[in-house]
């Protein structure tokens, strides 16, 4: 009996000794709140190559100090923001994300997440911003996202998302921005899109949407940007688009649209960009389009279809955007004048293939980059004017070898290097204006002895050497501008032989 008593006593003592240890274990296990545990479940589905989430630990009481996690300032803080963008994370997104019911901001963009978008995100009923773009998500857009009545911005672009546009997304009464370009979305746009009264931006180009634009889109009274380029949208443009008075950008190029351009588009008085090219539209451009005073005018890429054109002059307008490379398809083109517009970008190398081109004027624009190397091989070129742009780099050094140049004006750019040696090789050069650049070196002998030269304008460079006395023998010269360079020595008395000279500018040589 004593033995049994001792055994019972030992068990009792062992129990009370073990109890604090057990309690400690329970405390550690239960120390992290429920939202922290949900986040750890989420992390279990991730591959974190650079260990960005190193401080996501079960030993913490809350996740509020964890990388990418922000909490409210309430007495009992809750997770309201998870920002894991640009962390090189991969793997899948666990359905546990739906348990973060206080979440307002979720950003998983610019990672390598794959798999489907969890439908459980639809349980995050306070969500305002959802960014899943630039990953490898696949599968459909979960219809459950339509429950997010506070959602303002949804970005899923640059993924592999497929399927149709869920009808339920028309319930997103707070949605202002939907971005889904470069995916594999298919089918028609649902009529429920017209319920999105606050929608400002809708960008879903580079997908496979089909069907026609629903007339109900007129219900999107706040819409500013409608971008659906490079899809398979067909049918006629609904005249109801004219009811979108706030729209600034209508981008529908490369679709399968047919019929006429509705005159009602003229009611979109805020419209700046109207891109409808590469469709099957017919008829005339409505006169009402001319009333769109904010419309930026682009050169359409269909310009390349003018295969028999020999002269194109769009000068002195307000054309914007790049010079289309499709100009290079017009093989018989002899004259191309685009001067005094608002064109940007580089001069297309494709223009070098226009072997019959004689006159090219791209002056007074905002063009950047180099003068195409191939210009020096244009055997018919007589007038080449590129002044007042932002061109840089060197002038092609064989320019003039193959071209019977009359006029060369590259002034007011940022060109560097030396003046080409052969600009007057064909003895036709009348005007050479390279002023206001950063050219170096001496004036080439071929220029000094160019008997046809009437105007030589090289002011505002970094040219050096002595004053070119050979110019005094050029009896046709009416203007010599060499000021603001680094020339040295006296002005030769023979300058008086230039009987036709009307302008001589040599200040600060």
C-alpha cells in the first residue's frame, strides 16, 4: 500500500512539474494571432529565393512588424495592407488569403506567382486596391471578385489569365480602374459593364475578346480611357460611345470593327486620342470629328498602304506620335514633308529603303536619336532638312558620296563629331547649314572649294583651325556664318572678292 501511495505521489509531482512546460508550449503556439497564422499559411505556398520574408515568425504575437505587412492603429490592430510587390516570390497564393477580412490593400505584383487567382479573395470585403499584375497567374477571373463592393482598382495585366469577363464584375460599384491587358481573355464584354458608373480607366488590349462593344458601355459616365486594341472585337462601333463626355482616349486599333465611324463620337468633346486603325471601317470620317479641338492627330500606320504615292506632305499641322515605319513600304516615294508638327521618337531606319526619295524634310519637330546611317546611300537625295529637332550622334560620314545634294540643313540639334568630307562631291551643294550643334574639327576641304555653295552656316559649334581663306574664291557665296566657334588667325583680305556676299558673321570665332 505504501508503494502505491509513493507511485501516486510521484505522478502528482511529475504532473505539476510538467504543467508549466505544457502551459509555455500552449502560450507559444497561441501567441500569434489568427491573422498572423493565416499569413504563415500563405507564406507556406511561396518560394522566397532572397528570403525577403525572413521575419515572418510564429513566435511573434502579431504580424504587424513583418515585411510587407501593415496594421491598423486600433486597440486590437488588424492587418489592413499586404504589399509583397517586386520580391521575386514564386509559387501559388493560398486560399487562406480570404481570411484576412479587414484587408484594404493587396499588392502581389511583379513576382512570379502561378496557378489560379484564389476565389477566396472575394471574402476580403473591405478590399480597395488589388494588384496581381506582372505574374504568371492562369485560369479565369474568379466571379467571386464581384462581391468586393469597395474595390477601386483592379490590375491583373501581364499574366496568363484566360476565360471570359465575368458578368459579376458589373457589381463592382466602386471600381475606377480595371487593367487587364496582355492576357488570354476571351468572349464578349458583358452588358453589366454599363453598371460601372465610377469606372475611369478600362485597359484590356492584347487579349482575345470577341463580339461587339455593348451599347450599355454608355453607362460608364466617368470613363476616360477605353483601351481594347489588339483583340477580335467586331461589329459596328455603338453610337452610344458619344454619350461618354469625359472620355479622353479611345484605343481600338487592330480589331475586326466594321461599318461607319459614328458621327456621335463628335460629342466626346474631351477626346485626345482616337486610334481606330487596322480595322474594317468604311466610309468617310464624319465632319463632327473635326469639332474635337483636343484631339491629337497621329499619322495612321495604314499610310503604308499608299503603295503608288510619290509625294506626301503633312507639314504645318499638329501631328503627334512617332513617324510610322510603314512609310518604308511606299517604294516609289520621292517627296516626304512632315516639317513643323509635334512628332516624337526616332527617324525610322526604314526610310533608308526609299531609293527614289529626293526631298525629305522632317524639320521643326521633337525627333530624337541619330540620323539613320542608310541616308548616305540614297542616290536620288537632293534636299535633306532635319533642322530644329533633338537629334544626336554623328552625321553619316559618307553623306554626299552617292547623293547629288543641293540642300543640307541639320541646324539646331545635338549632333557631334566631324563634318562629312564629301557633302559637295557632286558639285551641286547650294546650302549647308549645320549651325547650333556640337561639331568638332576643321571645315573639310571639299566644302571650302565647293564652287556651287551660296550659303555656309556653321555658327555655334566647336570647329577650329584658321579662317578658311579658300572661301574667298567662292564667288557665289552670299552668306558666311562661322561665329561662336574656335577659329584662330586674321580674316584674309581676299574676303572682298566675294562680290555677292550679303552676310558675314564671324563674331567670337
